[in-house]
C-alpha cells in the first residue's frame, strides 16, 4: 500500500505527538510487541489484563500502531518516565476505572422482523 506525501506527513505528525520517533514511519518493523499502559477490566470490574502486559506479534505498520495508541498500547513498556496519559494519570502506576465497577451496557435494538 503506497501512501502519498501528505498522508505520510500527517501520519508522522500523529505518531510523533504520541511519543514515537520521527523516523518510525520510514523504518517500521513488520511485527512488533505492544505493551499495555492501560489495564483492561471485565464487565464485573475484575482486571483481566494488567498494566505492562506484553502482546506479541502484532502488525507494526504505522497506521495500526497509531490506532492502538488511542487505547493505551505502545511499543515500549510503561515506566515512571513515560509521558502517556495513562502513566501520567496516577502516581501508583494504576489507572482508575472511571466507569466504576460496571461496564457500559449495549443498547437493545428493536427487531425489524415483522414490522
């Protein structure tokens, strides 16, 4: 997939704003390991994937990595010097579950059959 100069510059600016190196878009690896900077909770409120968990063999293309930064997955492990919003939000290294112990419920849809 070839991208134009304008798209390349926009993608590079987005990745740089997330903390990635300026050259990442030109030198990306085909497979990377991403680390959770934001823990994942089950609907009951239990932590299912802790902060710092590694997820191996994910695509390394810049577009995919940029999408994953929005949910707290980065190519470096969380640390005290990390400046992402999840690492900065807490002194203890844990991000508070802002939705409480309940996960948002899906809205029930009306059946269109027989209408």
